[in-house]
C-alpha cells in the first residue's frame, strides 16, 4: 500500500476522524511512502519523533525519487496546473506509476479522484467512508 500523508497522520493520532480507518490496514508489510509525506505528517502532528519511529521500526519504507521521476512529476503537475493541488500529491501519483500493483491510501478524495496516472488511468484508491 502507498500511504499519502493523511493516513499516516490518522494512524498515529487516535483523535483523528480517520484513525479507525487507518488502523484497519494491517501492517503485515511496510507502507510505501515519500519523505515529503513523512515531513508533512511530522509537521501536522507536531511529533517528528513519532513519525521517524515509523521508519526505525520498519512500519514504513521511503521510496526514493530520481531525476526521471521528477521529470514525470513535472509532466503531471503541468497537466493539472489549473487546479490547486500540491507537489506531494503529484509525487504520490508518480509513486503509484512505479508501484503499479499497490493501492493509494489517502483521505484526500477531492484531489486523488481527479488525478490520473499513465496519462489517463484512474488511481487505485483506498478512501475512508
């Protein structure tokens, strides 16, 4: 599973409205995410240690992005330049292209329902009810 920022925040914050939804995902294998998602989660939670421990404990793995990934992110961002979508979301779309069989866990229904991968394919999403 690819984790956007929202599920990471919800997973770690028992008072988050999506906490039980995030908790339902068993951690039989690490969640795949980006450094930027972890940075956003740490900022939102104001608990960088808690977020860093996810890596230390092997519950989350960071997928690196290289120059060709950033070229593709620029393409995606350019396509959606008339929408108010942040760079992290575009990077998550690129991650979904790299890990095609993985679903994206996100609480951002608005943006991720609009975004597409591989120039038109709907994203495989895991969304809260």
